[in-house]
């Protein structure tokens, strides 16, 4: 999938990565880390922005010795040594950090990376972050690997509580979540953002169950007739201008926090802020 006109903050590569991960997904991707390499003293390299955020929220940020250039949340993550991107990880840069554990997607944790680092005793924890269950499972797996199982259990509990509180309490509203332009890329029901829409009480006008982020035409948007459009473009050209020029009159609400684009606990908090904005819309969208 190609997403253009996105901010250099890394949202586009992250969404591209999520789409590619779905193609190579394995049913039981959450591996285990031997006790000899696990715990609060383990040196960790994260190759997924969601993992980096979770590690810090678990209180284990001091164990993180390497991360991708797209790991920007929280602010402290920007000071962690970089080991490349999401799909262009530098094996040499990872090796220089002398990690005990490397956490990444099943796609990335393969090939030369494993061939070079596994003989040195490095352990690998493959995780997907495509939907709510992935996030929950990821929290638990990371917590177990870093000796913070109780903290992880509390995080999952908070995640579930925050999800339950998302429902806007209004009538169902037909919505479209735009994440890319030229081409127009939207969030499907199976994507993490699509699941957030459902939790918020929105009806996703995208009915594609196969693709997490399908490419749509303006004609499809007109036919779907959304009552509200969520503008998930970070920087670059806003979708509002493109859609309004095509005669689409639905109100456009820009995401208040781009954390909603990163599967994890921060996305749910960002979704709560988005729900408040949608509730404030005049007309039939709000009570």
C-alpha cells in the first residue's frame, strides 16, 4: 500500500508496515523469551513504535537501548539510539547495542538479523500490532519478557476500561476515516483505527473486510455518503480540501492527536479526544 502526503514523523511508514504485516501474519506470533535473557536487567531493542511506547508505559524505558527512527512516543523515546527504520533495520546498529532481547514484527525478525544475532545469544520476541487483541497480547508478552507482568496486567485492564468509555452515547453516525491522499487511503473495519471507530459508536462506511487500509476513489466516498469524515492526515495536504473540491459536504474533523494512528494505549486516549470533537459537531451528528 502507498500512502502519500504524510508527515515526516513516520505515520506513513507505520501504516505501510501494518498493511504488509497482515500479509505475512502468523497465528501465534507472540514468542517466548528464555528466563536467562528476560527480566528487569535485560537490554532491549524495539523495532516497532507501538512496542517502544508500551515499554516506556511499563516503566522500563531505561532498558531500551535501541529503537527505530519512527519511535517518537513518548518524548523520551527520541533520545534512544536509532537502529534504522521499520523495514530497513540495520543489523550492525542493532548489534552495537548488545541487546539481550529484540522485539519486532515476525516479518522483520527473520533473515540476516536472526542469522547474525542469534548465535550471540540474542533472543527474539515477534509481535504483531494490527488490532485490539494484538495490543493486549503484546502488552502481556512484553511485560513477561521484562519482568513486569503485574504492570502489564494493569495496562491491559486500563486499555479495556478506556475502550469501554469511548462510546459517544449518541446515535450511530456513518463515518469515513482517511489516512492518506493521492491515492485516497481509508481505514477499513479490520484495522486498528476501524475498531476504534466501532468502539466510539461510529458506523464505518468502508465495508472491505479484507484490506485494513483499502484505496478508495472519490466516487466511492460520494456513494458511501458519510455523515462525518475523520481527517487522519498528519501534515501535508488535508483531506478536507480534496473532498470538498469533489462536492462532498460531510463535515471534516481532524484528529486532535496523531497517537490515534499508532496501535497502543495512547491511541485509545487520542480516540477519546476525537469522540469529543465529533460530539461537538452541529446538526444531527450530535445530540
